[in-house]
């Protein structure tokens, strides 16, 4: 009976050590290419919070697969689970500078007939591959609408407060 108890105790100790080793390995993992990363974040632009995972599931992406903006992805490399930092991303490493050629005038007839466009309104238009693209109405005349195809965050410096939640 004593031998069985000792064997069980030995198994418990071994399993506990394996568990701790696995936990230590997970904590020691760092953000590297091809790893799935879960991230809590708050995005601030010009002092205003414009997006956050707070109260929601973390953002999940695969590092090195260009699933997030390059300036953020580059700054996350090497971080470990539980690590936090503030990352400032310049426009060129985010959504680009404002492109003056992306401001275009289109005939009102290209808008849906039931739409009541207003200056400052963001509307959805179809891109070349059928994808939905948000465009902002900059100006209007009786015949034409001036639209801005730049991303809403183009030309902006982005500040992310990030925390690595998990790495797989």
C-alpha cells in the first residue's frame, strides 16, 4: 500500500512539474513570425480613443502575415505574454500619407437614387474587386459629388497601448 501511495505521489509531482514547465514555456514564448498572437489594445489618434478591445475579445492575428498595419506589427516582435507597451506608428507605417489624387469628383448619378448625400458623410462604394470601401463626401454641386478615397486614418500618427494576452 505504501509503495502505491509513493508511486501516486511521484506521478502527481511529475505531472505538476510538467504543468509548471508547460506554463513557463508559454510565458517565455515571444511574438515571432507564424505565431498566433492575442492582443488587448487601445488606439488613440490626436488624443482621442478611436478603437479599443476593452470589453471585447482580444485582437487575434498571425505575426508576420501582414494582417495588421506594419508599424504596429514590427513593434510587437519580441514581446512576451503579459508585456505591455505604448507604440507610436507614423502615417507611412500605418495607412499612408494623404493622397491628393484619391480625391475625385463623380456624377451624382453614380450614387444610389434614394441616397441623400451630405458633406462630411461617409458612404460605402464598391472597389475594383467588389470590396466595400468607405469614402467621405468632401463637397457637392447640383451635378457632382467630391469624394475622398483616402483611408480615414491616412496622414495620422497612431498611438497604440498594447498588452500581449497569449501566444500560440
